[in-house]
């Protein structure tokens, strides 16, 4: 993907074209039962401040204990990304003051993270570390006025929720590429089962770091950071808007200032949250209340044992074992629900057996296209075995593609496991190309004299109206190739 064109980046004058450079920081809420450093259960919409204890409220004298399950899930992420897993990693305190941070510091990992390096698709991973989430501020505005001032409330239920932060190298070059890659990451994390990866609910949040540089340059430009975007569309739009903003600054001879920005999806505007802080502003120091995380063979084996097949591996297997095209294999592997349906259909041992590629095409094409937007095939009435048998019948030319689509419509409406029964009951079976079909073709040729004349003169495309009539007459049961052959035969063309 090295030839990606950065969206919206034009010639800045002078030395030539600019190139966008993008690196992502992704916060993933881990699917543990309890919080990162205490025994409080994770909160899913409970009344505010009902899932708290002295540790996650930051009361003096309370002591944190690292959540073993969070470490386990962090290791699974590291293994999936091909990271180097640190035999020993430690937690640091990142100090800053904010109302959603009762201790005055966040416990995170700094220079000795759990995982380093790795890659996913064509993007290198810089690191993966564990940390705790902040609490939630609820801005009540005028409705919660106290002493004449607008009020904000703090809900500490979320405070202390375990997060894995995944940091990429600056390998992305375009807004669409960034959102596509993030989709791959989300599918991978979902398949791993380490998070529910629900973006609307904030289980997956993304910061995008963006800079521009002259194309061909090796040095990085000054970057800005777009904070906390929680939908693929906003990420794409936000990055595009920020590229345009930087481009305008540079075109006017100005310099980009390193800062943290907020993209407002409603207005499309970008505003500054704060000028960029440096690491030393946070007075990082090792958390004295926690022992280092020491990974042993047992923990690694447990993490490995918990990993199911990942999308990239599944795509490779579908190509290798079933001979699917690269594109089909990726569609099925990256859309887990389609891959599962496909494999169920293959495993159903339907009669007649469908070719794998044909089955993949019918699932990703006709079936998905006919189901209501967003419905999983497995939630439809079409049994994998029934679709497999139908595709098998198409492959054996016992039903035409057009008629098979009608059968599929019946299966979607009424379910059932026997497409052959539907074909027989509705008379949708392929015509055997015998005299009946030849007669219908002859009638269609006779009724379309203009088209017939042009086909005779060698214009193969003119065949359309004649085929159309045959298909109407036969209700789509005739085999298209056979019809074309008969037309040409009868016209001597
Ligand atoms: P910070 O210390 O500001 O958080 P890091 O070096 O840790 O910066 O990088 C944070 C993220 O920003 C990473 O995803 C990294 O790939 C990306 N990044 C770093 N420098 C640039 C740059 N000049 N342009 C675009 N992205 C960058
Ligand atoms: Mg950062
Ligand atoms: Zn707690």
C-alpha cells in the first residue's frame, strides 16, 4: 500500500507534493470482570458511583493489585500482533490534575511496556501497554446550576477500567487507509475476544497523530494529535480535515504547531485542546505500590491456548485449503459472520456439493445483497446447507443462475432445507436445452428481426433483446450460455 495518495493533499508550491504521515494510538477496553487495580466489577450503565472502592476512588492508604486477567488479555494482543513480550514490565505513575483522576495520577506503563514491536497488515506496531481508564465527567450545564454556576458531576464507575493502549508506527498515509486498518484491528481484537470493541460505547477509542512532509522526504514533520474519535467515519473525516488545515498553514508559509486537537464531527471544525505536553511534564516515576509484571512460560502458554484463529490466518487458510481467491478469502475472513456461515455451509456436506469459490460468491454477493442491511446470514432463514445445495445445483447446471436467485428469495422468505423441492414445486428446473428451448429461441428470434439482423452482421452485443425475451418466456429457467449458443446457431452467426 505504499502508493496511497493522501486525501486532499495537493501541491504546496515550491518543492512539490506533500505527503501525509499518520500514526494511531488506540485505547481498547479489556473484557475483564473487574477493574485494573481493584476488585470492583466493570460498570455497564449502573447508577453513578455504585462501582467504587477506596482503591479506584484514590483514597489515601489504599493499595492497587494488578489484574491478572488484564495481563493475560494484553499478552494475547501482543501475540496476535507479533510483538515481543517483555519478560518483566513495570507500571509508572503519570501525574496530572484533572477532576476525573482522583489520585492525581494515572497508573500506566512507560518505558518498560508489556509488548514492543509487531505488525498488523502493512502497519508496524510500536508498543502495547496496560493502563487504567479515567472516571467520567458529566457536564450537567445549566440544569445542574449550583450558586449560579454550571455544574459537572463525576461518575467514578468507569475510573480504573482496564485498557490496553496500542501504538502504531507512523506508517499510514491516507485517511481511508487509517480507517480501513482500524477495521482490521477491530476485527482482530473481536476475534481474539479481548474486548467487545464497541466504538459507540467507547470500548475502542482512537487518537490520530498527523503530520505532513514533502513527498520523498525521510524526516517527519511536526505532528498534531486528534483526540478520542469513536467512529470510523469521524476518524476518516477528522484526519482529512486536519490534513487540509496543515496543508493550508504550510501553503501560506506558516508552521504547524505541535498540539492536541479536538475534531467536532457535527460542525467539522478542529479546535485546540492544549499545547503539546512533553513526557517530563508528567513526572513519570515507577509506581511504588505495584510489583513488576513478570511473565512466565505458564502465562504465555495460557495466552496462546486462548487464541482462536485470527482473520489474517483464516484468509490464508481459506486460500490454501479451499482455493478461494485472495479477495474472497479476505472478505470472508475479515467479516467473521460471513466466514462462519461459509464454513458451516462447506461443512454441511450438501448434495450436490458446491464448488467453494461459487459458494463464497453466492454468500458475499447474492445472499448478503438480498438480506436486510446489517442482517447476519446466520440470523436469516437460509440454512447454510440449503444454500450449499443450491449452489451445487447451479454448478451442475440443473438450475440456471436466474432461477437459483428466485429459489434463494423463497429460502429467505420461507426457510427450508431442500432447494430441489422448491425447484420442482415451482417448475424452476433448468430446461435441458432440448426442442422446447429451441422453439422458444426461434420464436424470440422471429419477434426481434432488427436485433437478429444485427447479430447476423456480426454485432454480438445486439443479442440482448432476444435473450431477454427467452428469459421472460422461461421465467429465467433457461441457461444463459445455452440460450446464446442456440441464438447464434439459428442465426448462423
Ligand atoms: P508522543 O510522545 O507525542 O505520544 P510518540 O512518539 O509516542 O509521541 O508517538 C505517538 C504516536 O504518534 C505514534 O502512533 C507515532 O507513530 C505517531 N507519530 C510520531 N511522530 C509522528 C509524526 N511526525 N507524524 C505523524 N505521526 C507521528
Ligand atoms: Mg501520545
Ligand atoms: Zn474499586
